[in-house]
């Protein structure tokens, strides 16, 4: 199985957010896990998808994961 990686620019485009937002998230410890290799930041697709899953909502007051009794 090949591991797919996205760089900061690609992830920002995927989510329609700025690269600065991703930089800020990393500095405060939110967002998906990332790798820093040789000064470059990359994100594994599996970690991006896990983060997206953790953000799923079924209403404005409850997340989909908690609603189904699954906690991480």
C-alpha cells in the first residue's frame, strides 16, 4: 500500500483555506497530524481523512462520532 502525502498548499486547496491557517493550526496544536522532514511540512492522507472524520457533525450541538457512541 502506497502512502499518499499532501503538502501544505495541496491541503489548503482541498479545504479552501489559506496556508496561513494551516500554519497557525500547527503552531497551536490543532488540525491533522503532520510530518516535518528536512524543513518541509507534509500531511499523510490517512491523517487528513482521520481528522475530517473527527470533524463530522450531525447537528450544531453534537458530533456524528459522539452521537453513535464512538469516542476517540
